[in-house]
C-alpha cells in the first residue's frame, strides 16, 4: 500500500482536534475499561462487530473497550497498534432506496496482543475483573478441536485451546466465582458455532485435567451464543485508498470498506441482550431463542438467489451481480425467482421475509461492490442442494407444479458441469464458444462427466441420470412428479439455443404451459 507522507498518520493524538476532520465521524476517545476480548483482527470483525460496539459506545449504552488478540502467528495486530487501534470504516450502498456513503473512525479498540510473542500479556487478561465478553472470527476451520498439551508458557495453536486455557486461568484466579463467567459470541461461519466452540473448550478441559468444578463453571456460568452474521466486506479499497485518505485528512493504512446492510442474529439469554442493547439504537441485531429460522431465511433467499441466477446470467453474457440486476431480462428472472418461488415456501413472518428479500435485491444493486459471477460458481452443485433444492421441493409440495425459474437454474447447472477439457487449474466447460472453469471436487465433476458422456445430446437421458444421483442431491429427484421433464425441457432450450432465448421463454405463457405438460425432449 502507498503511504502519503504529506498526511498525518491516524493516531489518537491526532483526534484531539476532531473539528479538523469534518469528512468523518469520530468515536469517543475517552479511556474505558477493557470488557471485550476479541480473537481476530481481520476486515470482517472490524467492519461488523467493532463498528457496532463503537456505535453502542457512542450512544452511551456501553462502557467498555476491546482488546484484540491475534489468532494466528502471522497477523496484523502490529499494524493496528501503529495506529493506536484506530481505522476508518467506509460504508457504501443503498439504504432504503437511497445511495449513501458513511465514514466512521472506530475508536473502540484499546490495545492489541500477539499471544505468540506476548503470551503472559494474553494470559493476564484472565485476571481482569471487568472482562465480560469474548468475540471471535477465526475462519470456518478456526473452531476445531485439535488435541494438544496443556500450555504453560507458550501459546496454544488453536483458538478453542487459547480460549480454554484463558477460561481455566480465570476460573482459578477468581476461585470459580459465578459472576466472573463470560459471554462468548463467535462469528465464524459455521452452524451452531457457539455450541461447537463450547464443546471444544470442554474437551480441552477434560484433556488437561481441569476438573469437574471447572466444567460445571463453564456449563452454568458462561454463555456460548450461536450466531449468524451478514455483511459484505470487500476490505481494504486499494484503488481508492489515496483519494479516501485525502478526503479524510489523514493517512489510514487500515481502511475497511463494506456495504451499509448488516444483520447479526444472536441466540443468547436475556441477560446478554440486556447488557448489549444493540437493537435499541437502530442496529440490525436480533436476539432470539432459535437461530434456525433466520439461518434458513438467509440461506434460501440471499444464497439461494445467488445460486439460482449465477449460471444462467453467466451463460447470458453477464459478469457481475450488479450487471444482472441492471438487465431487464436477468433482473426480472431474479426478482421472480425470489418473490414468486422462494418466498412463498418460507415459514417466517411475511413482513420480515418480504423486507429481507427486498434488502437482498437492493444489496445486489450496490455499485460499490463488484461481485464476480464466476467466483460464485464455486461448488455450485453442493450449494444448489443446500440453498435451492429445499425451496424447489417445498414449492412443488405446496402447488403441485415445478417452479419454472428454480428448475431453469437447475438445468443451467447441469449444462455448466458438462466438461469440455482441462485447463491449468482443472476441468473447464464451454458454452457458446466461451470457456469457463468448473470449480468443484473432481469426484463431483466425474459424476457429471459420466452422465454427459453416456447420454450425448439426449437431454432427457442426461437429465434422468443426473437427477437420479443421490450422491449429488441426497435423494432421487426423478421421483418428484414432472421435475425431470421440466428440467430436460429447459436443458434442451439452453443447449440447442441460447440462454437469452431460454430466459425469454420462461416468461412466456405458452412455454410455461408446455413445461407444465411435462413434454419429453
């Protein structure tokens, strides 16, 4: 990154005169007790969790600061320390239909620790009577039980082991005081993240002989919350950094760009909600007894829409998500898939699901986020099974017919996975003379390859073979009345014509009627 030496470096001393920086909103710089221990210093936590704590602090609803712990040996806490824990969050996108840009200096981080270098500083946090919350984002593989010896003076490698030894030290220091338990809120993108983390901590406690009293303290006096997080965070805006810093009036090497939309669903107890009243200041934080419906809402609408339209849009010549939304044909396909075929299948508050779906489509239109379609195609087969297939089956069960757009997305997927050769990074496919990578496990691609090689241009045969694969879908989809014929009809149209023609036809009444008659191709 390039540094403009003519601009002053972002430091706390610089913020003593906030009036000099009218382009940004500066959080409070008052000293506050260290109440939050955060494992992770990456873009997402800084633009999502730390920004929300910053809002809570500025609203006078939380008296505390954050201590950041570097979860891996190679990290960037030194860069954060150089800027006194400060950085600028640039939010850009639509907010209720209006394109907005907001710039905030986050001041919530008080200090940073590299536990691999300063292990005793890390363990000393356990003795802090004010410490109350643990936040983390250590990637999807971060919450994993990895057996290791009980640490004495060296930092354990895994996040659960780091947390386990810290909690044991705290338990020991305060003689098992129930009031010194922690509220643990992991943000890793795995299901039941809180439950999984708690299980790993308890296993380490057993391995290390921490005793039944420690286990009881963890079970009864510490809260591990399951969570769902949602915000697109592109991260450091390299191409715009110099211009942004010039507009700020200071040099910030840790700018983080993100969308305006944010949603944090936390499955926690009433005490945690009372202590962290994010929702009372207008933040989109939902406290709930059951996170499952919220996860289903996100997976079916946001992720399901992505998986449904990405391949048809690619085949229609599009490259980015916003480009799809701006196109009358593809954008119409997306909206109809979401509102006509996905939403009606969800058992969720109608107003909330409508509001969430509208927000999703608004997010897709964000001109500041260039989301490449080809990147979304990674592991499309398994994604379809989890994200779209439940909606397709629920629609069929409810209406007795096959949803036209979701089935078109499935047909496009079958065509996408037709290998035409091998590239430098694995299998490739070709459509309308354009080559593309098929990004999936080779054993998955092999199932599609075998079906296409055995059936040739017989679209009915290849559809029957692929839809009957329990290996791909977990069930035999040819048992769903009408689905095979509808998908085969779509596949025939895609493969013998153009995707644009196929998209036009799915909006035509005669084509819909033909599909509903399940004519074989």
